[in-house]
C-alpha cells in the first residue's frame, strides 16, 4: 500500500512540474509572438513610408521632366 501511495505521489509531483513548465513555455511563446507582431507592424509602417516617398520622388521627377 505504501508503494502505491508513493507511486501516486511521484506521478502527482511529475505532473505538477510538467504543467508548470508548459505554462512557462506558453507565456514565453506568447511574449515572442507579441514581439514578432510588433516588429511586423513596424516593418509594414516603414514599407508604406518608403512607398510614399518613392511616389513623391517619382512625381518630382515627372515635374522636372516636363520643364
């Protein structure tokens, strides 16, 4: 009977430890996903700015060509 109780106690401790590790990994993964999303948003913003600047330069070149 003691062996069965000890076995169940060991299984309980292992399960609790593995769940704690899983939660920790999930939190770390969520933090990384948030960082990636913020970087993607910033990259998209920069891309739009570059595109706007390119359009402005193209319009300026057309204006210069027409002179």
